[in-house]
C-alpha cells in the first residue's frame, strides 16, 4: 500500500537498484538512469522536482525506500533540533545545517530536524547561487 500526499503523489517509493550503495538519510535524486546521491555543487547534481528525497530504509544491497515527504528515522544524526538541513555542496548524499553560499552552488532545503533521531523530509525548490 502506498502512502500519498494530498496532491496524490506518493510519499515513499520502494526501489530495486543493483548495488545502490545508499544508507538511511542519504539525500538522493533520480538521474534518469537510476538513483544517485544528490549534491549542491551544481544545478544538475542537486536534482529537481519530486524525484529527490531521503533514503528512509535499506532492505539490502539492491533494495531501498526513498521518502519524498514526511519523517525519516536516523538515530543520533547529530543535527540541531528545529534547524533546516540543506543539501551539502561538498559531499554527495550529505546534508548540512550551513546554507551553501558559493557561486554555482545550490541552496536547497531537504529536511527539517524534528529531534535527535528524526528528520522531516520537505524538499524545497533550490536556488543557484550567482
């Protein structure tokens, strides 16, 4: 059974992708050829639309679930409660509390920190830094 947002789009998607290499809370995007770690170093690497989210579960080396909206449990993630988390420009798949600010990078909120173990996915439209 799929869980849907009010507009009808699914909040999660189970994905089979051989040797995906993802961990829970990795920021990912659909490249058209498969899922890859997202990065705020360029517009193309930051992804767009609803084809971006956080890994919410890893079943095995070939299967994972991506969450587009809502909570992801990530035990002891180390982020500050209440902070918005931006896509990291330095490390693919990572999030950061520091908003990207260098020319060519993309400022894109991916989640908000609920508590020490929970992130709330809410990917916003990114803005390229001039």
